[in-house]
C-alpha cells in the first residue's frame, strides 16, 4: 500500500470535497440524513420495546379496557 499513501490521498480528496461544498448544502444533507434515520429505540433494541411502549401509551387513554 506504499506506506499508506493511498489512504492519505483518499482522505485528502474527501476533505477537500467537503470543504468546497457550501455550508448550506452540508447542513441540508445532514438534516435530510437525520430525518431518514429510524428512532434510536428501534435502532438499538428492535421493534419489541417500541411495540411495548406503544401498547403502554395506548393503555393509559382508556383505562386499560378493551372495547
């Protein structure tokens, strides 16, 4: 790998392209990426705890009675 020269070149190219993009574009990209991510509870623990939380929240509205 020539002592990491390829890696340094890659990192430098990425850094330069990042710095050349306008701040507004970077902010817009970051915001849209955050909007597309799923919630942290689902990412970390799957749908089980999320389903339990939804059930628990719904239980409080009608006193736990089924209709």
